[in-house]
C-alpha cells in the first residue's frame, strides 16, 4: 500500500505569489502607458518590455507549480519523487542511508539560485558531486544516498517518513530494479510523439511566422497606416500586432504545457488552446494587412 508524504509549502511559497502579482501589475501598467497619447512614441518599447516580463513571470509560475506538486510516494519496492513533469524513482534496496540534515555536524550548502521556498536544483556540492534537491523547507530536509546519487527531500513529517522508509526497506524484495528518472526532455519526446499535438505546434509556429512576415512587409511598403481607431499612425505601430500575437502564442503554449502534465485533464483541451493561438495569429496578420491597404 502506498504512503504519500508532502512537503511544507503554504508559508514557504507565499512569497512567489507576491512576486508574480507584481510582475503582472507592472506589465499591465506598461501596456496602459503605451496606449496613452503622451507615451505613444514609446509604445513599441513599452509593450516589448511588458512582453519580456512574461519570461520571469512564467519562470516563477513554472517553478511554483512544480513545488506545489511535490510528493514523495513510498510503495513496497520504491520511493517515487514527483515534482511537476519530473519524477525520480529509487528502488528501496538501492537507498543506502537517509538522515535529516540537522544530524550532520557540518552545515550542507544549499542552492543559491532558487525561487522562495522551492529547492528544485541539481546542485554541485563539494565532496558529494551533483545532488538533486526536491524540497521546500531547509528545516525538514533529509539527505539520502542511493546508487551513488545524493537526493535531498523535505517531507513535512520527517520522522514518520524515515520510520516508514526503514520499515519498507527491510521488507523490500531483492531485484535488479534500477533508478528511473523522467524530466522535461522525456516530456518533450512524449509530446512530439503525439501526431495531433505535433501538428498544432507546427501550425501555431507557422501562423506566428506569417504574422511577423506580414507586419514586416507592410512596415516596409507603408509609412503610415490606418489604426484600429481609424486614425493615421506611423507604420511602425504595426509591430504591436506581432508582439501581441507572440505574447498570446507563448501564453497558449505555457497553458498547454500545464494542461498536458495534469493527469486529470483531457488531451483535447490542449488542442483547443493551441488552435486558439493559431487562429489569433492569423487574424492579427489579416488585420495588419487590412490596416496597410
């Protein structure tokens, strides 16, 4: 029978919410400024900066989502670690030892580059080598060694976890089981094997490429274009359309990724999201063409 342990995360991850909200508000503020007459000459720059803010936002969102999905599952023969699209399966017989970090005399260095409350790094520690962190709270961290691998986890009930690990390890059957790991690369391979999903990814990229080509051609042939307000504006303002299209394209792919890794989500939802971004890019390309003629 499986036993699932979760890490402490509510307080540890609270800071990420504030950071993500701040990034969204800053991006919206820049878009609002870009539409004000006083800043219209800086519209492209302001929208581009707002677009670039999506990069740190999705980094925090992705790492935060992985941390929220951390779980440590003990079954009869294996310890399985899950965090987002990643998983690490350790045969119990290969786990040589497991101790809380508080029991070591020397303080173990922790990864410096991580979002608040989420240690999800493969960190190089002197004397140990590459160490996999799948943890949220330094106070409850446990260091394990399994087949020359070092792994750090942080179950909320550390004592209960160690007790069950020792009990199940003593009863685990002897086998030739090996350490199994799934990561982002293996996820990409599974995505590419889905023919429908692969087709929509290609269609979406082509639609985005068409949008940028149309906007670029119209910018080269026209000095002024008719904007959505029916006013004559500089043709360079057409660049707002592919920037917006790129932003929508990126959001759709990120959203599709989180739907794809959700075990309870339907696959056709991913197709609908990708189809929506493809259509949006084609509509914006048509709009750019109509504004220039």
